[in-house]
C-alpha cells in the first residue's frame, strides 16, 4: 500500500489530514488561510515538527500566490515596504502556534531571510512575493529526501554498531510517539529508520508505545505500520521496562522536536522514561532528526521551552465506538477522570539528557559521544 500523507497539495488546494480523527476516519481539511494553518498546528490536527514547519511554509506560499492572482491586488502588494509590513507579523504569528518544535522557527526564519535579502537587492513587491512562494514550497519538498538520507545513515550505523551476530535474525526496534509520514512530508525520521530496516530485510519487529494522552503511537504509528505491512507490537507507556526485561530489544529510535548544542533532546513526553530504561538495560538509544531540529543557540536542555498543553486534554480520550463485536465509524470523546479534577500536569515534551543518548542522526551523518564524555559535539552533522 502507499504510505500515508500528512499534507496534500492538488488542484490548487492546500489540505491536511485531520490527525485527531485517525485511524478510524480519514478527513482532509482545506487550509484556506494563515489562520487555518495556525489553528490546525495549535490544535494538533497536524503534528510532528517537520510537518508543521512544512504546513506553515506552504500556508504562506498559498496565501501570497492567491494575492498575486487577485484582481484588484491586495494593498500589501503595493510596495516592498507594505509587503514587509504584512509578511513579518504573519511569520511571527505562525511561529506562536507551537513553541517547542524548532523546525517551525527554522522555517519562519528562512522565509524571513528570503524577505530581507530580496528587499536589500531592490526587488519589487511581486518579485519578492514570488521568491517567498518558491521558498515555502522548497522547504516542504526538501523534507522527504532528507528523511530517507537520515534513515539510511541511522539504519546502517545501528547494524554496524550491533555487529553481524546480533543482527542476523533481524532487529527489534522500539519507538515512541509518531515519526513517520504523518509527522513529516514523507517517509519519516525514527520511523523512517525502522522502515529502512524493514525494506532492507534487517527488521524483525517494530515496537511502539501508545504515547498518552494523545495516543500518537496507538492511533498514528499503528496505522502507518499496518499500512506498510511492517510486523509490529504495541505497548502501553508503562510497559517499557517490562518489555526490556523480557524481550530482546536491540535499539530505541526516537525523533526530536529540538536538540540543544550539547545533545540534550526534547521529544514527546515519555521519551525520557524510555531513555532511562534503555540505559539501565544497555540498549542503544538513537535520536533521528533533521539538521533544522538542532538548535545551536541553546546550550543545553534547560534552555528548551516546554509546551504545556491544556489540562483537559489529559482527561479525555477520542475513539471509535466499540460494541463488543465490531467497531463503528462513529467517534466519541469520553472523559476518563472525575469531573472538575484539579492539579493536572500535562507537558507535551520532556528532555532526554545527552548522556543517555547513544547516537544522534541527521541527513549529514551520525554523531556519537567521545569516550568518557557526557555531551555531544554536533559539528560533524549540522
């Protein structure tokens, strides 16, 4: 089967799959405006650091493309200065949708750089808008190729790290959250590594956590692995220790929303737990993420802002109605806690210290810590 997709551009429309309804209902939402894109990112109708960067970039491209085709043209296209006054707050607004994922900031800064350089070169408003449209599409288009590169780097490194004897019967690799095609523009990061191992005949099984409270694992990773026909096993977040005790897990591969200069990595909540348990059991822990995820301006994990989601989200579960015999397409949101519960801790991410990470993989290669060091030198992979 064809891999799933998070963003669709066809017939002049920008659409996303509403990931809140997956895996039971596939609904594409038409993103008609910058505000639509911001709301979709903030409400997690689309999620995954690379995917939200792609959507933000494309939303600006479509917005400007429609303006260029409009008659009469919007007032912000009257001059380079009016265009600048319109685009800069738009980029700032998009950036506020989710604070932890550095890819979003990297994309908006890249578009700002195009705007600034075009203004300096003396371009007119229409040529500057055309340049921004092209750059927005380029940001999204680059994602698939780099995902395949980093997946191959990571997969080959892992096989070499483990050696022929350990990998002969196929590898068992666990992951957290969802880092496949639904979290990117295609193929994926950590799930891309698993896919690469499967495609090359080196994977035995993929294991994945449910990843509460949004259940990106049980809803999205499960669907992706099922679609790709990759043998897999789901487990509750609290079962990771038991899995490592009783099954031969060769590696844990996760994505990242931001990696600090020293190698500390912010990723979906529950990643830190898995890293601690992996270290206890001597299991290599691999972070797979594009260069745009590495934030050299942040010295360590203490400088990474952690998004706090609304407390109510931790009290609710969405799913298809189940009667005991069959699953309906009808969905419902149910509350699993007492009404009016106070004192809810609901961070979206945690930070895994560099000393618990075995390798960090980007599209440029693999970085490991020097013997005796607790932090990474990432200069070779950025």
